[in-house]
C-alpha cells in the first residue's frame, strides 16, 4: 500500500491502474486489490473516468505532520511576510531533504521550486543549508558523502566546497543561494533553534536581481526566528516536528 501511495508522489494528476502498477512495481492484480481497499478507506479517490488520485482522508491525516510547529510558527511567518513583502517559508529536515511545513507567497513573480508539504535537496536551498550547517557533525559528514544532485548549473555539488560553505554559514549565522534550485530566484535563511539544537530553517525567497541586497532582511529574519524559538521552547523537539529525522 505504501508503494502505491508513493507512486503518486511525483504525479500532479490522476493515474490509471496500469500507471499505478508501473509506478509501484507491483503486479496489476495486486494493485487492483490494494487500490480498491485504499479507495474504500478514502485514501484514494476514483474519478468518473476510472483514474485515481489521492483522497481527502489522506490529506486530513497529513495535516497532523508538524502541526504543533506550524500552528505555533504561522503568526510569525505571516509577520515575516508582512514586514518584507517577500515569500516567507519555514522548513525542517526530513532525512536528507528539507520539508516545507509553512510558506506564505508574496505577490512578486518569483519561480516556485516547492510548496507546503514538498521536499527539496538540502544543499540547493538556503533553509536546507542553514539546517545542515548547524546539525550534528555526523549528519553533515553523512550528507557530504552522498551523491549530490545538481538542480541547476549553479548548484554546489562539490563536497569539499559545500563543506567549506557550511563552515562559513555557521560562522556568519545565515545561508544564501543564487539560482541553485530554480533559475530566476535566490534565497536567504537563518536557523531556528530549540533548546540549543537546530529545529528548523526560516527563510525568504526573492527574485535573482535582489540577491545583492537580500542581506538587508537579516534583522527581521533573526528577530522572527527568536520569536518562534520562544514560542516553541516548551514543546519537546521530537513532538514539535512530528517527523523522522533519520
């Protein structure tokens, strides 16, 4: 069943039974039986044309992921957007990726790389880099030993260069990117700590021409980060995130 649900991860539309079987690697007969059960439970929904998409029940359950952090941080992320006018976002580490749990879009035209609930490589995003920079050393070492995917020609995929960049990020207290995940956009992010440990990354996404001046937003980013830290200090970090950080 999990393999069937994962078949929808990279699809933006409905899938046929054959497409679900191919995406999950399961026999068509098995797929037919399990899809029917998932549809009965509301985890999949069948259209009039016989194609399937994720059901509303799955969406309802997914809202519990990171709920405490989203609910506690949302007013402050909204404040960050109001003070800067730029797309504001909050992300946490989920394995070797960043998971976006809150995002408020600005009205300016900036290429979008992800959405709430979406994931991106840590090394290609400012929120990912700042989380990785302040993570435990073994997490950084394990990440730098991975094959780093290159989203654009500007993505930093050299482990030695990335390692040096992470050291600099720890020293300066913030991370930036320029067209590393999408052409036409840049980003800046600061860490959000929780009882001395890294909890999340708080950032802004701007149009590339603003890259040279985006550091002007650091005071408000750091101020909002401190507010989120105070607002969530009483919640255990594992409960706060509600996701596996392995």
